[in-house]
């Protein structure tokens, strides 16, 4: 098992950050890492997530939404072929702070016997993708604030 975590402070309301995160149709307009999400933000629903990594390579994952707690948490899980092979659980946490601001945490727990083969990719490209998405979310939320 391996965990990746990034975080950023955003000067915007939890409601605004939540609205941006759950407006899947608009991801392509602002998100440099998760370039497309096809599906609806509904509990138990399956969505297709398109990730863009370095070199503009795109990967599509079929994800199931595990948690939708408005203004607090969005979480989904995915796996490739079999869960024991390679998979992950990705969460976006919105932690309200004073003064109409939030602490945003993006976390993924990777599992499966292929994780060691992808460890370097996770530590470099995936981490960079998380950080770029966090910065883009901050810019979008603060622009509208």
C-alpha cells in the first residue's frame, strides 16, 4: 500500500470549492490533471476519469463514487483488471477555516501487488498532477470568490 497526499489553502467558501469539484462537465476547462470526468456526482455511480500526465499521455479509469458529503468530501475508488492487482481510493477533503477559507486535501491510497512497480511514477508524475490540480482549483475558486 502507498499513500499520496497534497494540500493547499484556498480563500473561498466550502460551498464554492464543492461546486467546482462536483461540476464534472467543467473539469476540462480548468483541471490540468483530471482532464475529463464523464458521469454524474452521485453516490454509488460509476464515472470515467481521464487523467493527463507528463507528455500529454492520457489514461482513463472507471471509478465508483464512494462518498459525497456536500461541502466536505468527495471520494471514489478504481482498479485495473482486479482489485488485488492495482487500484486506488481517491479523496478530496474540504476543511473549513475561519474567514470564508478552506484547507483542501487531496489524498490517494494505492493498493495491489503492482504498486511497487508504479511507486516512482506515483512519487513524481502523480504527485505533480495532484499539485497542479490543487493550484488550478485554488485559482478557479479564488477568482470566483
